């Protein structure tokens, strides 16, 4: 099975100047927990999660007008549509991340694959392994 078989095509995205309030509203409207942050060429420059907004902005007293570029993660895991799901899962496990941005041959965002996509579509053992390894404690507690 390939990533393109389970990914969300054409995901909701935002730009670096999008405010955290606008990003949070998009997430709430679409019932999603993360948005790829794209540059003007459509290439991923980061990813902002509901956790980034809560723990990286609200908990620090930042206003709703704060740009997502100030709180997003810039170390984005990317994958291709043609990559095997098991290979993508291995990368997610190694990095302990729950999402990867799918990029086309030109490096532009064309999808998202999340732990939930793997859980719905992949084999049971593969799903269990991903959930277990991504959920390992990181050595810090709490959200901040």
C-alpha cells in the first residue's frame, strides 16, 4: 500500500502570515488538528497544530493576531505519494510525529497522512507499532 492510498488529498493549508486565530478557526470548522504552512510556491515551510496554538501561543500569552510562523514547527516530515505506507510509518516512528506532509515531484504540498489515516487503512500490527512508538515519552512532561 502506498501513501497516496490513505492520504488526505488537497488538505486545508495556510500561509506563514495567517493568524493563530484564523488557523484555529479553520481547524475547528474542519475538525482537524494540524495545518501545513506553505510558502508562496506551495511548498511546506512548517506545520501548525492545535497543540502549537494552545501550548506555544495561548499559554505564553500571545494574542490571536500572532502569525502561525511564530509558533509552527519548522522541522516538517515530508513523504511522497508513491512511498510505501510502512516506510512512511517508520519515519513517523523515528521522529515521533503523528503527521507527514505529502509533497509532489516539485516539492509542493499535495496531501497529508496522519496516524489516524494509518489506523483506518493499514494492517493492525503496523498501526499498533506506529501508535506505540510515536506515543513514547520524550523526557518532558506537560504541554509546554
